[in-house]
C-alpha cells in the first residue's frame, strides 16, 4: 500500500529547519525542547516541530515596541567640541 502524506506533514520541520526558522542554534533548540519551553513531536528515531507551534511560540515571546520621545538637544546648549575651537 503506498504511503500518503498527511496534509500537515509539509509543515513539520526537522530540528535543523526549526532552528533556522527561529534564527537560533540547534543546541539552543535542544535546550528549549528539554526544558519544555517549545512544543515538539517525537517518534522513534526523530523529532519534528510544527511550524504553527513555532509561530505561536514566537508570538507569545514577542515584545511590543515602547513609544519614546525623539531626542532633541535643549536650546542654548552647545557642543563641547565647538566651544573648544
């Protein structure tokens, strides 16, 4: 009987692919997996990561940018270099 591919198998990533997708080293991915910080699928002989799980992980650890005021030098202050000349 021929094997048919599961529809989500295209979204299963190897350890190397998952690490590249996250922009981290494979060792870091192993550490996160061991610590239970990131979901994974384990079968005899291999480990896979679902891309949707990685996307959710990234979204959960996303930091929003803070609004900051632009830097504007105060009026009347001169650069110390120009004063020395």
